[in-house]
C-alpha cells in the first residue's frame, strides 16, 4: 500500500505544473484513474482492489474534463485522509456527497466530504499557482479557471469571488 509520504512526494513532484496533472499523480500512485460511464448524477468513486495500492479511483467518463479532474482530486483526498474509513470504498454524486451515489459508505459523512473537497481545491488551485497567474497580470476568474483546468465556479469559490464579479486588484 502507498504511504502518505509517497503520496505527498508524488504531489510535490507535480506541484509547479499548470494545470496540475492530477491524472498523472493518481496513475503514479497506482490507484487509477479508470474512466467509466456512470449515471449522470455520479461523478466518481474510490473502491478497494486487490492491486498493490489497494484502491482504485474511478471517474465518470461522460463528464466534462474539468469535473473529471476535480473528481479525481476529490477521490485522492479520500485516499489520503480517509483510508481507514473507506472499507470497500465510497461513491460521490455531482454535489460530492456519498449519499445518493449508489455506492454509499456510512462511515463517510459531510465532514469527510468537505475535507476531500478542500483537498481537491487546494491541489488543483494551489495558492502559489494563483499568485503566479496574478503576477502575470491574470485577474479574471474565468481565465484563471481555464489555465488551471477547473470550472469557473470552482475558481470563484477558491478566490471568494461571487458569480459574475470580476476580480480586481
């Protein structure tokens, strides 16, 4: 099984690339990603496997690339923080909640989902890359989102900018 130190080393080795190559990270760790068509309201899941890493991240192949990237990062957050709670895995809906995913885990609740979302946000939109974009004169949340490979909504949440409000300063 992959240790936390190995996970963090993999993340650091890719941390300065834009957009952050989350699929390469997951692949390097031996936990996927596998792209599979799923119900539209299911974004992905992480499941136990017999593979050496012990888990596999599965992403909805029908979703937009930005959503797939966030899903992979979110499931990676579960892998890092919640392995002791995963048992046979957990699925996540479009709202990144285990409930209603068709692959629920009673041990994963709102606190764990919030933690996985925060991890995904910080992984895909790290402050150093946001600062680098700002230093290059990039101020528009939509442009930042495009460069970081995330949705504009996710970028606005990260920046604390309301919808349809330009970022000044």
